[in-house]
């Protein structure tokens, strides 16, 4: 058993010996490797110290080479603009007519770019080249400006605006192809001008040329309409109040608006940004100056003929205001210019309201003689015609009356004083108040004049009744006047004059009616009969004393004379148809009951002989009915 174990140990011992032997070899190998690494590191340091300077020199050479390439590129870029001058100079100096426009504009763009490149280098050596390029660009720009002016002049032939307005035709424009050319040309001119002195005044040469040519074209085409506006107002000087639409300012304004719309469509395609508004304003500067001048001259005429031509001022306000808003909504421009041009006319229109009121009073007070038959005067028809015309301008009047404030159209000497400005006024109510003030001023002034010139109450009453009738008729015949004066307050204020006129006329019949009044003594034996009972004239007359009978006879005789005189005078007076009927009914309503009562009591005074009692109840009623 022992021997086998020793064998096993012997084998394991042998293996261990082998392992130790391998380990020794590994150690030896490791030493050799370490020695090699040391030698390699030493050799590497030797190589590093030897190659280092060479590597550094190589990097420097690479940087130098890169710099040389960049210099070459810069030289090439510098050469390109200089080469461009030689290539494009012939085309540019020959002019745009020598080649297609697109080629010429391309050449201008290339020179423009070359000039930008040269200017960016800031090299003194390039200053001469820059000056030459500027000169070349200016030459090309001048030729483009000439071309632009020539093209625009082709479409600047005079036209007759009335032809297009009456036939509802669009105003002549510039063909779309030409507009495209103009757009390119103007852009090239603007770009080229940015390098030169043309920008010194802050303007665009292309825009200035466009405004010069198109502005002259527009002004000349509108000239005849401006003259017509002034001529039409002068020709109708003796034709009475201005009639709406008879002045040429409406056609003139319509033509101007059409020109603006057409021109803006062109400008919007040719120019960009803020230049559009500037181009529109510059182009229409002369035309709008002429338009403003025309409005000022019309205003002077209106001021000189305010009573008849203030309506033209309202029409101008309506036309110009509406046009300014339409133009502004379409272009965003010119509104302030129109409002400024309108300012003098607007001020005249505002002052015209108080002037109309005061002039009405002055004219009524200065009437030297009134018709002796109680007829009205022309002033009434004139004022009512003016008020009817006035209602046709409710738009501009609303604006004017609102700015004035309620009642501020009255004279400062008026007892009502100056009304405070209403921050939210009803323009329709303001117009109603003004119209009512005009009517009251007219009727009050004529009433005062009638009392001063007519001694007879009958004539005074008829005169004022006729005035009221004409006023009332004008209101009824005008839906607009009726609408403005339809409130209970307005009706009551105007009706006051009718009542006063009727009362004045009835005053003339008071004396006649007084004869029909008698005194009854109820304390006497023959007490007066109950109301509504049958009256016994014979018994009443029989009960009278001789003195009382004589008094009744005198009353009948005086009544007959007075009545016949008033009937004759009534028929001789001039009355409007409505007035005659109204006054006849009023007289009949007062006189007939009184006479019927008096006749019932005392007609037996002459026992039917007609010596004292000229009229029975029927014949008197017929006489009164015949007054109508």
C-alpha cells in the first residue's frame, strides 16, 4: 500500500519541477521584454528629438500654403469686378435700345454687384476702379431714366374724362407687359442711384420721373373739369337758390377719384413698401393743388351768395368727405389732403346756418310794403324752398350741426344764449331744431312787420294766416320736412302762429258780434225762458219798453251795416284757398249762434217788414257759408 502512494507523489513532484522550470523561463523572457522596451523608449526619444523640427516646419508650410491659396482667391475676386467692367461697358454705354431690356438690366446688376464688391475691400488701390464703375453705373442709370421717361410719355396722351364717366368705362391704364418692364427699370434705377448723389435729396429718381410725367398727364386731363366747376356756378348766378347736382364739382370729383384708383393700381405694381404712398402723393400733388384751388374759388363765390348758394357748400362737403373715405380705404393715402382742401368750405357752411337765420330776420324786417289785400310775400316761399332743399343734405348737416351744438347757430344776442356742446347729440333732432328756428324766425318777423304796416286787424289776420298756410303746405308737400317737424312739440309751436292769426282776424268781427249781445234782467216779471225752450219773439218784443225797442232796432241796423262791410272786405282780401275756408268757418262758428239767438228773440221788432231785420237765420247762414 505504501509503494503506490510514493509513486503518486513522485509524479506530482515531477510536474511541480516542470512548472518551476517554465516560471524561470517566463521571468527570463520578461526581463528581455523589459530590456527591449527600455531600448525602444530610448530609441523613440531619439527619433522624436530628431523629427520634431521637421514636423514643425511642415505645419508652417501648410499654413503658408493655405494663406497663399486665400490670397490667390482674393486676387481672383478683385480681378472679377475689373473684368466685369470690360465685359459690361460696351452694353451699358450702347444703351438699353441696343439689346434686349433683360440683358441690359442684367449688365447693370453685374456692374452694381462689382461696385459693391470693390467698395467692400477698402483698398486705396481700388479707388480709381470704384470711380470708373460709378461713372459707368451713372451712365447706365441716366440711359434707363431716359427710357423710363420715354415709355411713360407713350401713355400720357390727353383723354376726355367725361367720355369714360358717361359711358361708365374704366379709365385708361398702362398695359400689364409695360408695367412689368417699368417695374424692372424702376428697381434698377433705384438700386443704381443708391451709389450716387441722387439720394442726396432723399428721393428715388425713378419715382420722381414717374410723378413728373404722370402728374402732368393727370393735371392736364382734369383742367377742363376744374374750369367747368367754376363756370357752372357763375352761369346760374341769377337762377335763384342752388339746385343739387347742377355744379360741375361732382363730375370733377368723380373723375379725380377714378384717376386715383387707376393710378394706384399701377403704382402698387411698380413701387414697393413706403414708396407706394410717396409715389401716389407726389404724382397727385399738382392735381390736388388745382382741386384745392377750385374749392377755394367756389368757396369765395358761396360766401358772396350765401343765401342762395350755401347749399353748394353742403354738397361739396358731402362729395369730398365721401370721396376721401373711399380713397383712403383703397389706398391708405390722401385723406388728410382732401380734408384740408375742404376746410374753407366747411367753415363757410358752419357760419351759413346762423347767417341764414339772421338774414331771414333782416329781410323780413326790411320789407318796405306789404300787399294791402293781406297776401303773402315771396320771402315765405323762398325760405320754405330753402329749408326743403336743406333737408337733402342731411349727411353734411349732421356733421356741421353736431360740431356746433344744439342752438349754437343762433345769434349770440339771442336770449337763449349759447348751448353747451352735447357729447352724444342726435343729428336728426338738431336739424329739426334748426328748421323750426328758421320757421319761427320767419313767421315772428313777418308778424311784427304785419302789425307795423297793416292797420286793419282783418288784414293782419289774413296776412299771417296766408303766411302760415304757405309754411304748412310746404311742410306737408315735403316728406323730409314733415318728418323733421312731426313731433308734437314742433307741431304745437308752429300751430301757435295759426291760432294767433285766426284770433287776430276774429278781432275784426268782435264789433259786429257785440251788436248781438243784449242785457236781460232776470229779476223782472218776464224772466228769460229756459235754455232750449221755444222763444216767443212777439211776447219778448211786446214786453220791451219803447227805449229798449229803439235800442234793439239800432242793434239790428248797426249789425247789418257792420256785417255787410266785413263780408265785402272779407271777399276783397286775398286768401289762400285753405285760409278762406278756415276763416269762414271760424267766423261762422262765432257769429251764427249769436245771431240765431238774437234773431229768435227780437226778429218781431219790425214785424217782418225787413226795415230793421235784414237777414233771417237762413239767409245769414247762407251769407256766412258764401265766405268760404
